[in-house]
C-alpha cells in the first residue's frame, strides 16, 4: 500500500486540511492488515502510522508519502516527509502537549529508524507465524 498527501502544513503547525489524514491512514492500515489477515499487529500498526504521519505533517517539507508492506516476517511502515532533518526522540515533561511520538514508536515497534538522507522514518513489527498474506 502506498499513499501520498500534498501537505499544506508548515512551521510545526498542521494545516486544517491535513488534520484528518493521520486518522485516514489508520483506517487504510487497518483495512490492509485485515485483507492480509494480520490482526496480530493491527492495533500497534495503527498507532505507529498515526505517530509517524503526524510527525511528518508537523515537521516535514512538502508531500507526505506512506508505504506499508510485508517482507521477511515483518510489516514495515515508511513515512517520507521530504525533510533532511533526522528526527530524534525527545524527553517531554508532564506539561508538554507534544514530544512523545517517537518515544511511543520506540516502545511499540520492534525496530525503527531513519533513511540515510533523513527523508523517511520507518518502523517494523514482527509478524506471528511468518509472512503469509
């Protein structure tokens, strides 16, 4: 599955027209994993795609591209945002309204990282029982 959103978000603020896209990507991931008969990772994948897409809309540059696929016993979620700035987890204080997304990704995903050019953040979840789709 691959999807592209031309983002109108800039400067850390998510544009009104982009606010529904993380939820739409959750629905797409849920439908795809259902079609692939992968209920074992659905909830985690929905949360992960929401966090990565939200970060991309908030901090990216230009189009946001989402790709989800199964390979080598894992479901992999990739979100490309066009920014060469490599994201790093923050230590949000209890009063901060944001800054916890990558901490959630770190806690939930079996693995995650950033492409060498910084434009794509990815994560993966191990599938129970192999790669059958």
